[in-house]
């Protein structure tokens, strides 16, 4: 509860639309909008279609940016499935669940990164976050567990946004622009799933140090957003 109160105060400091602590803790009583197609043969609950989309992300990084507070607030507003919000709000939920979905650029990567692409991983261990695992499609989870899109824009210039799509894990098809590599240049396997590096297209014409808005969607756990400074 102390963690929730701290995060609520952070959200308030950000100036994002206020929710009561109780409303964050309980989230919504109805499921959030589904972000991807339901499994074959499945049907989408009628109530989900009536729910509003989460608010659009800020074009520019707000002052006093706090990625955890921002994503906690936006998650409660529909960007993160309600069932997962409960895990995020539990003890250690920020480190084990929310932080696990925040993007970061790995310090070192031995795999080849094509020019014009940004290597992205999720859950920076340097910040105490759990690393995000990935999984292919299975009977238990027909969609699989990976990020199916990443949108990268220059901070303050949303028109520069480039969308990179991923249609499978551990390998994408030639139908999409997203590519996956292993952080150490090894084969991507279930055991090494946390070493998967997503290669996202950068806005055109970048050089030197730049601040980017990185907005992405995990098929299983919803949308997350952060601002990163990178040198390209
Ligand atoms: Fe996830």
C-alpha cells in the first residue's frame, strides 16, 4: 500500500489526470480494450468494445518525467490489462512487472545492428528491474508473448514517428520491418528469451545524441512508454 501511495503521489506530481488511490488500486471493473486480435475461434467480450482507449502519449517529455509513475497512471486508464495491473500493484510489482516492460538500450551487444535501427530490450537490470522474457505461440498462449510493435519518435516531434512491427518470436517474417537478435549473437531459444534484442527503426536522418520517445506494446501485458537518450 505504501508503494501504491508513493506511485500515486508521483503521478500527481506529473500532472497527469488524477485518480484516487482507491481507483488505482481497484483499477476498472471492466476489462481494458483488447489491443490485438483474439485467438482464432475466440470472441471478444461486448463490454470491451465500449471502453475508451487510453490517452495518447505526450508529444514531448513532460517536466519531472517519471516513467514508472506515468505508466502506472496510463496503465490504470486502460493501457495495461486489469489483471496485470493487480500484479503491478502488488509488493515488488514495479520491479517485477511494470519495470520489466520499460525499454532500455543495452550497454553492449555483440549481435549485428543494421544502420538506422535502435537495439531495445525491456526491464533494465541496472535499475533493479526484472528482464522481460519472450515466448512463441503455444496452446496455452496462442498469441505468444512478445512486443508486436514499437513506435520511435524524436522527443517533441511526433510526426517523425516510425512504427516497427514484429509478427513472431523468435524470428519475424519478411512481411514486417522488425528484426530480433540475441544480445550475445547466439541463437534465440526459450532459455535465452530474456536476451532477445528488438531492432526498431529510427526516425530518418538522425546523428549524434538524440532524445527519443519509445512507445511499445507487449501482446500479453499492454502498452508502455519511456523517453531515452541515445547516440546514433
Ligand atoms: Fe510482457
